C-alpha cells in the first residue's frame, strides 16, 4: 500500500506530513515508557523483520498480491508507540533507498501504514483481551483479529485522503469499494503472519511480548473497597542468565529476516499489490510521478549493475535488512537513553524533595 508521488495533491500531502510528524513526535515520547533495556534492540529487530516480510508479496486474487503492513505485529510485540516508530523507520528506508513509496507522499504512507494500522490494531487487541480468558491462546487470537482489521482500516484512511486531495476524477464510491474489498483479503494474510509470529515468540519468550504482559500480573480481588492479590505471590524461581538474555532471540530473528529478504523474496508474487491494482483498474495512477530516488543503486529492490536477478534481489534485501536494523536500533537506543536520563532526573528530584522535608 505504498502510495507513490502524484496520487494525492500537494496541500493534502503536506497536511498528512505534518500529522505524521506529530504522531512520530508523540510516539518518541511514548516509546520512552515502553523501551526497557531488553526491548530497545528488539525494537530494531522488529523493524528489520517487517522490512523483510514486506518483500514477500503473496497472491490474494487473480492478478493481485498483498504484503504485510506490520503495524499490528509491531504494536503487539514492542508496544503501540514503539510500533509506530518501527513501521515509520521501514517506510523511510524503503522510500530513500529503494524508491518504494513517494518521498512527498511519505507523510501519507506513515499515516496509512504506521499510525492507522497501529491505532486500529492495538485498540482491537486490547479490547479483545478484556473479553477473552487470560491465556496465551487468547493473545494469539486477539493478534489475528487485530491484524485482520488493521489493513482495511488503512485502506479507509487512504480513501479519505484521496477524497480530500486525489489528483484524478474517480468516483469516491468506486475507490472505497475496491480498496476495502481487496484489503480485506490482504488482511487475512496479515492476520496469519502476525498471529504466527506472535505465537512463536510467546512460545519461547512470552516476557518479550508487550501485549502479553498482563498475563504475568497477579489476579486481583476487591476486598473492603481495596484491591488485593487473590493468592499470595510465589517467590520467583531463579532464571538462568542464558534464559534472561535476549541475544538468542535477536540472532534468530535477524537470521530469519536475512533469509526471508535475501532468499525467500525471490519467490514472492510479482503481481501488483492491492493499491497498485486498484490504481491501475480505476485510473488513480494517471498523474503518478517518477520517484525522486528512481536512480538509486537499490531502486526496485535490486542492486545496480548486478545482472543476475536472484543475486541482485537477494543482495538488496540483505542490505535493506542491515540498514533497517542499524538505523532502527540506533533510534531506539537513543530513546532508551532518554528514558534512563528521565528516570535518573526523577529519582534525584525525589531524593532532594525528601531531604528538604527532613
């Protein structure tokens, strides 16, 4: 669903860019609360994994394909604020390095694929967890439903932006019906990938799944107007250092992302994705503009001057995963450091206040 330059006019693109910048700024602040020490490197890995899986277009209908958007997956694994940042990093890498998604349309893409997918998915996910039993299976089921609904949610957002600033004269009803219809099908693929990934992480390290933290909270009962533990908390068992380390998960995830982007992507569907298909069928792409990075050495996910298609695409995928994990991890470590500085400042202020009181 990467919107190219020329689909949406300049005023609406600028407005979307301002809104996207505001959402990223809010997310940077919110991510300070989510990025604990072990979560910062994993957030960079999540961004790289989403980049890799987005290269794997899967067929959804005759002549149409789809790919992961990733908002639901990121929000559930590392939190909604960090999730917005993860997908935004992916979109930035794709736009600048691979000429995928217009640069003037970057704000539009961030709003569609990062903000809306995360907001819709996390709202659905948290709502379902309140209704379902507190089990790992419930987390996986909620992740499936959240991902399924997040994709047509993004399609609705695109339709709204097109209604405000579309550069072609296509009836809005046709755009809405086509976009939502095909993206409901794509949402099924998104849901399967998201649920499978969340389930896999839950099976080995449930403590690393942001959306499953409530499972570890003790059951509370209201007694005399106060909340108390339903049963005395058992002393926590000693956990080996190897089990607490995130390195095995990080290495496994990175290797998986490299294999998906460097090898499996060669076998992805070559059919146009949902937006491309709708744009071609309905005439939305009449005013599309050439990408500003069309001459990039990695444009169209291939390495310039490498003639072998398999090798060229594989190298581009590996470079993309490496660049995304490097940039993402750098951003998240910086946010993590700001969190540590905030906690230190708060602790110092509290100590000073206590000393003054004495």
